[in-house]
């Protein structure tokens, strides 16, 4: 079905139908809802190229992947976020484009995208502490949103993030309440902002309980299954090994479980484990009963919300800065229990 056919069914002009579908404020809400319902019923989707010509926009959202972060492309967390965002892009008639740039040419890559009209907005993912990409995009005055935040960046910007510090503070308190005192942290790369905030939450809970952090129990690297396995295996060989392990990813938590199995230890009895699971579509935390106790937050939903916020920014560039801080849910599974009595 094309725009002309849809307008004839509705008894409205093509201009009114187009404006209703594109969110123009002069179209009243009743008309907008009637047009959107008819479009859904008859399977009408605006042609993004024609829409772009009409609005002066490319109708494309860009994702620039720095060379140093290419590992994110095979990460299910990245995939779920993009899947959520893509759904909302499609709802609004937008397409999505990925491009790669060396860390030394990020500004050039962004400038090229906008100067040649390739994209209308940018999603910035995986921000580091003192993330220079935020200042570059702010200086250019282009629409963008950050998935995460960056400690040390003072300029205002749109972002959506999970409360990483609160999540790991709560998870560590939970383990302390179970009697654990030797609690390990298997974190992500700590130049990444999310990992630093998770570490801060972990350390904050230890401090509240009067526990001194042990550097031997704090590990930081890319969040892979092999990393979780190797770090757990090494910590179990310590003279005073951990009785609980807090992991920054479901992926590394699977490696933790493998190391415990190889050592003949039962997860939840001999060693407790908490994972941050992101409620991943293709890496579910069990079915009816969670395998891992986890701080759960849907990264797919975050992608949907980020896309909506960015499209709002593209339509209304002068609006005040918008931010969303999501709280993770602590879900209790079979991987945690009281601290074992070793004496």
C-alpha cells in the first residue's frame, strides 16, 4: 500500500496523513491515532528515501564503532541493545548504519557522516571514563545519545544508563548479609565507565560493613567466558580463597561456574555467585527458576528507549537535555547461599 491509497481509505489528504505519521505537532491527537491505526492495519510503512526527501533528513541513525572496541560487535549485550533500538528506528521510518573509525580519527568520522548527510543522529555506546567522543559531538552540535555515562565529562548531554553503582552495592550487601566476608569482584575493563561505577558500589558495601578490600580478589578485563574461568581458577588457589564472587557479566559468570565445577565445588553451597545478566534474549538465566542470582536489567529495553530519546532530539534539537537512570532488579537464584563454615 502506498501513501495515496492510505489517504483515500482515511478520507484525508496525503499531506495530513504524512504529517500524522511523522509526528508533526499541528496534527491533532485523534487524527494521529486514527492514521497510525489504519497504517498498522493495512501494513503501510513510509518509504524512508521519500520521507527523507520530504523532511530534508537522511532517515538514518549512525553507530560509530571505535577500533579499540570492535570486540563489542560480537557481544550479545551489544546485539540486544541494537535489536531494541532497530525496532524503534523502524517504527519511526529510520534505518540504521554502522561504521568503524580508528580512535585517532573519531572526530573526522563523525564530521564526515554529518557533512555528507549520511545520518541524522548518533548513538554512542561503551563510554569510557572522561569519554572524549561526548565533547566532540557536543562541539559539533549534532543530535546524539549515550548508552551509559562518563565520569569526568562536565558538558550536558542526553544519556540512558542502568544504575551500576547501586546495583553492585546492593548485590555486595546481599552477600554480606549471607555471612560472606571474602567476596571477589570479576569486573569489566575499568577504563569503561560502567565498570568503574560497579567497582565503586562493591567497595562502598565493603566499607559499610567494615571490610577491607583485598586486591587479590579484584580482577578487571574484557568480560569473556575464558576470563571468568581463569580468574576464578586462580583465586581458588589462594591461601584464603573467596566464598563469594560478584561478576559484571553473565558471560563471565558462565566461566566462573565452569571453574567451580572443575574444582569439585558446588555453586551456591561452597561458593556463591552473583552475575549482572542484562536480561539477554539469547543467553537466558534459566527458565522458571534463575540459575544465577543476578542484578537484572533489560539491555534490549534500554536500546528501545535510547532510540526514542534520540529521535525526539532529532525532531526537537532545542529541547532541554534528557536523561534516564534505570534501576536493576536483584533476582535471587540458585547460585547464592550462606557463607560456608571453613573452621
